[in-house]
């Protein structure tokens, strides 16, 4: 695969969409790994008890935009009744710290009383989205950002192809993808009734799937799987499965979740970091830009242990190349920005900027990562000023 840029040289893009280019994403999954056993990463990370400190810590690192989540399963325990006591403190703390939040509505979780396969799921989600937007307007939030459903494609695969978490199905991934697109579209329309100027960050993994040189016959299958990563965005835009109701005005900001292991050979052979077949991030960004012409946020990125600082360096350098090519990358968000205990034995969590809290509620800062972060913040500010 060619590593040449897919865009012509053009005027450098100057990010302006968010309060800060570098951001932090809080862990807020509420998936049920096994039926009846829910994980709440807002609790397991200690974030629920440390909202004020966590938001203040981000601001101290010049991270003035963050991704965080409302927990639908807590808010709508009783059908069509909303208890906001888990969410209001988050709004208040963010306002006090002058932090801009991109709010997730469903991060792999939903109320126990709902069947995700039924039309009622979409109806409930739409009503919840509208109620949440109205609450935020009542609380004085202006120009909000939302992610209706986090990682439609990943949730569809993990929840309905391999039964890794809810809804614990197999072989129904495409069906769940269509349902989650319906729910996302319904939420977008409902929120716009309250906030016509709301913006939406639509997240999914950004991956490279290639054929290995020793298996040339797999190329068409690898190419098809690589292209399938765009299906949810195509559905939201009404380019695919038009009966779902998608339209171009519903495809707003692309949220790209990108990690070191987002490259592999078809069907599932890992690709090493130094493999010559590995396509640089700036090329993957160019592919997305060429296809969608939408602003992009690297909504999650991080690496393990001592790799986390050089990883951010590499990400930043690739993003700088993309910006120089006129590609509208609007930010880079570190995930997880605070540590959480591993929520599955077979899932390793990337290294955070802040560790788990001690008994006094204090989190250790990863100094090497913080140093690279500050260096890149200065570089990107200077680039923007001189461009």
C-alpha cells in the first residue's frame, strides 16, 4: 500500500472547534460483561467521587476540553422517569472548572428494562436524549457537544458478533449496527429540537486491515473489511441503508479511536509496530478526510506503560503532517485520562495521564507523558500562530 499523502498540498488547517486541541477522555463504559453484572467505569476509576479534582487536574494540564458520559442506566431506572442525581454534579463541576465536555449518552450501556433489539429502544433513547438536552439548557450550557452512541461499529461487533458484552449475541452485528444508527439519528434529531446548534462527535475505531504478503488471495477480503470500518458513518450520512433515515447533515464530527494495535492482517493476524506494511496515521486520516470531508477528532488514543509518552509524540507528529496537508483534525484526546482497574482479563487498558486515586483522593501524574503533552501543546500553539 502506498504511503504517499492522498491530499494535495494546501493551506494548513487551523483547528478552532474545541476549547483546547489536546483533550482528555474519561472512562465511562457501563457495559454488562455478563448478563446482570454491570461495569460502571465512572465508579471504578473513582471519577464519581473526584469530579471536581479530576476536572481541575485536566485544566492544570491545559486540557480544557474533555469527553465524559451520562449514565443512562442510572438516570432511567424506571421507564420514562429521569433521575439526574448522577449527572447534575458532573455538569456543575465542569462549569466551575470552565471545562468544555463532549457528553456521551450511551457508552455500551442502557437501562435493564429495555430490549435493544426492539423499536421501543430507539424511542426511549430519543426521549432520554431530548430530556438530557433540556436539562443542560436549563443549567445554562451553551453550544454543547454530544456523542449519542459511542463506537457503533465496535459495540456491534463486541456485543452482537462475538457476545463479549451486552446484548450478548452472535452473528447479529450488522443488525445491531443498524439499530444503533437508528438510535443515534433519533437522538440527534431530538437534541436539535432543544439545541439547533448542537454538535455531534460520532466515534468509531480508525483501523488498517491489510492482506499479508504470504496470503495474496486474501486481498479482496482485507480490502472489504478495511472499508467496512466506514459503514456506520455511511449509514448516518444516508449513503448506505437509506431506509434508516440518515442524512448528510447528521454526519457531523468524526471521532476516531486509535491505538497501537489498530493495524492487523486479515483476518486477525497482529501487525508489529515496525512492519513495513503499517500505514502511518496521517495516511489513515487522509483517507477519512478524502471520503467524508468532515472535521475529525482523535477521540481516544494511548499506549501501555512506558510506551505512552513516545506514542503521544508519534501521534502528534502525524497529526501535524495532516494539518499541514489541510486535513481538518480538530483535536487529540488522551484515553484513559485517569486510570481504572482492568474490566476484563483479556483487555489491557492504555496508560493514563493520571493514576488511580490514593485514599486521600490524589492521583499521581505520569511525568513523562505530561512532559510530552506540554511540549506538543507549545509546538501546536506556535504552529497555529505562525501558519
